[in-house]
C-alpha cells in the first residue's frame, strides 16, 4: 500500500524529524514499500533539509522502496531551489524546469563514496569554496582536514561507505553552510561500546573531547570531532550541530548545548556546519605553480 508523506512547510534541522517519523519506524525499518512525497506545502528548505531528504531517499532506495513526488505548486521558491540543486534530476530523471541550473552560490547535492572523497574534497569542494570566498585553498587547510576526518568516520564507524553532502554560500549573510549526513550506526553506538551507561547526548559530547578515540581502527586518531569543533567554533566563530541517534548537540561561541530531549531519533549522523566567510585568513597564499 502506498503511503503519502507530507513534507513540512519549512525543512530544517528540527523539522526533519517530521519527515523521518513518517517513513521509518522505531525498528529502523521502512514503513512502506511505496511512498509518495507530497510537496504541496513546502515553502522553504535549508541546506540541511536538502541533505537529509536526499540521504533518506538513497537509503530507502537501497531498501527497495519505490518513491514518487507530488509537486502541484511548481513555482514555489523551495521547488525552484531544489530543481537548481539538481535534486529532481537525480531522483526523477528530469528537471522540472528546462532552464534549471546550478546557482553560483551552490555546490550541488553530492552522494559520495569514501574512495572518492579525498579527491572530491580537494578538486571540487575546497576549490569551489576558495573561488566563491575569494581566498586561497591554503586558508581552508584546517577545514579540509576536518571534512576528511568526517568522511573517514563514515567509513570507519557508520557501517556505510558513503555520505550525502550539500553546500550553500549566503553572500549577504557572509556565511557558508556545509551539511553532511550518513544513515549508518551513529556516533553514540560506537562510543557506548566502551563507555556504557551514557545518554546519546553525553556520548557525542564525550566524542568531541580532545584525544578521545574508540581505538576501533588505526586511522582513528582521536582528533576528528575535537578538531572540527575547534576549527568551526573557536577559530571561525561559526556553529556546529551534530545529530546522531537520540543526540542533538549544538556548539557555538556560547558553548555546547545538549538539545537531545527536544528532538527525535536520527538514523546515522548529521553534521550541519555554519562558517563566517569574513573570518578566514585571506593573507595565506597558495604556492605558485611554475610552468617549465
């Protein structure tokens, strides 16, 4: 039997719970083998909404679920944004509007396997960021290391070998948002194998401490989440939100806030990163390339 899933008017880090609850049950099994997404009421979708929606679609496809879209109001800003992000081209095989194209301020939706991640980050994400921010790739070295660590974590701890990433630059706000998600095991499950009795929120906060490691792989150096928070919050003054299992932890200049009691269960791990574009050190220049 086909179920109809109504997409909330605003898709953000909180309202994604509405989408997940309608599609996945408490046993983490798809509620139906046939789903139609009703986008009638969708008015605005944030980068994190694009990432999670895509991640859900990919996971349900892997589970053999047939999925369709009902889009009566094709002229809404949110639908045009998704179309320009190549969302519908990926999941329906065609754009809604013939003139839909990737915006200069958007790095389009990417479902990326770990073996591709290092080259993609260097040749696409970091190169694109350096261009739109009018800075050097060298000034983004710490961010590059952090994102590589996140993809390593997906491979080493989630049980998955791929994640979904979406990046949006907001010139007027002087911010760039990076949203990365996987539908794997999640951070708390791995932490609690060693530190039992913690809540999911406590497990994520422990994983963010300097030097923490589960020692599950030789690559896990215990610097990933700590370095990520240091780079995003301490060095840039930005914001970092992590959702994993029942955990919902937010980090900003005011400290770390555990919002786990106010959120639902997230299958896997979601990183939502907001960076201030005017805080990057633009005095660092890339090494010159000599032509012989």
